[in-house]
C-alpha cells in the first residue's frame, strides 16, 4: 500500500512539470518569404471582398474583376481597399489578366514532358 501511495504522490508531483516541457528542436514551418506571399494573397482577397461588398451595396449585385478595374477600385496604381496594416496591397499594380497582380505572383511556365509515349 505504501508503494502505491508513493508512486501516486510522485506521479502527482510530476504533472505540473509536464506542462513546462518544451520541444528540444525548433519546428520547421513555412519559410518567411512563403509566409509573406501567403499573407499578401490573403490580404488581396480581403481587399477584393471589401470592394465587391461595397459595389453590391450600391448596385445590388457583386462586381466582376473587370468591373472593379473599370470603376477604379483597382488599377496599376493600387487600391483604396487595402487593409491599413498591409500597405503592400494598397500599392500593388493590379492588372486585367488572369494574374491580377503579375508583378508579385508571376505566371509560371507550362509544364512540358521530355518524352512522349507512343
């Protein structure tokens, strides 16, 4: 019985220590550059969403990308819909093509195969 009580007391004494144990190796997450690109992409989507909501409030329908460009909400000079905490979105050069911010997210070359099967 004494062994059981001693073991239980020792176990209870170790529980608070377990919460202070840290990993010995740092976690290897997303590199800083990739994290910045993802953050920029998220904030661009937030800016587009804010512009679309404003357009819907005024016109009753959501705007297409070409409409947002033609109304001046987005242009080669930037946008007024950028979050204040992320000025890069405000000064990005937006374009009409499928890559709406071609200077930041360049189009990748199409994949080619080296050998064709016959």
